[in-house]
C-alpha cells in the first residue's frame, strides 16, 4: 500500500548538509576522491589481468580472494565517483542544458529503463501519464538521473510480489512525478535525514542492501537547482511515496534543443 501520511516539502524540514557546506573541506574531499580513483582503476585493471591471464591457473581459493578484491575495488570506485558527482552538483559546476520534451516521452523513457528490471524481480510495475500530455522545457539528463535514482530505490526496497508505481501529471504551470512503492517504509524520525549525504537507514546494512547514501541527496540538489520541490511520505509497513514537482519551463535555460518525441538516452 502507498504511504498514508501526506508528503511534507523538504524545504520545511531543511535537512542539514553539515560539513559539506564547508567549501574548503569539500574541496579537500573532492581532490581526495580524484586521487583515489586513479589507483583504484589501476588496481582493478591489475586484478582483471591476473584473473584472465594467469598461468598456471589460479587455485580456486586464491581466485575467490582476487574476485572479492575486485568487487571491493568496484564498490570504492562507485563511492568516489558518486561523491565527485555530488560535489560537482553542490558547487554548481554542472550547468543546465535544457531542451523541449513531452511528458509522454518521459514516461516512455522511465518505463523502458525499469519495466524489465521490475519483471525480473517479480515486482508489479506501473508507469503512466495521468491526464493530458504537455510540453516541458527541462534538462533531460538531470531528469533521468533524478527519476532513475527514485525508481531504482523503490525497486531495491520493494520485496517480490510488491508494487512500484510511477505517475506523471501536468498541473497548471508545473508537472509532477510521484514514485510510490509497497516496501517497508521509513520511520518518521528519518524522513528528513534520508536526503542527507551518506545517510543510510540501519536496516539497509542489516539486510545487505547496497548503496552509498548519495542517491537521494543528489536528487534533492538537482531538483532544487531546477526550481522544484521534492517531498516524501512514508509509514512503517505502508510503503514510501516520493513526489517531485518541477516548473513546465526552467528559468535558467541554456540554448534549447527541440525534441518532443524522445529524451536523450545519455546519463549524467
């Protein structure tokens, strides 16, 4: 079932960015992330080379250790690259690149990306446009990152035979996307904190659910920079609903590229 509580705009909750608001510290951590990426890429390439070309063949127990180290390298690379992505967004280093699209194209893009994933996980998936279609002027790459994160989170926390719904609607001068799931829900005291960078619910770690705690923080930053709002409604055992509201036309616009049929398939 969907959450019964009404979503509250996060601008009222204002989760703190804490230390990440310190520009000097953020710069140090960004440089550190850059420095970590290079040796990690080299280590990963080395492990691949050993696993693929070792002679004589590596004993099974040693191969298992190498594969574990390869996975750890991948995890660290994802974390460092996610932080670099988040830091560049917070610093405003990624300008808007707006184009003209339709809401129906947005729905098709989300459905195309996640319908197969939902089916493989035996989750009931629904992605639909409610009401009439409308043209929007927005950054397609940012939209894909926002709604990709939200849909991915919903599928990740929804058990088999559960349900995930994505509903898109045009309302006046705005358009809205609601992503709801029938997962375990989020305790009230964590509603604002889940949008803080690196925050993870304790149950995620106990259940072995992967994540770096940056997906929702990135969503919040992108939505706010696009002049919109993101809100969350959830109750334990009742699922979670995340709502993103954006203006039909972005105020800060780069040169437009008309594309009313399909969204750009590239991801930020």
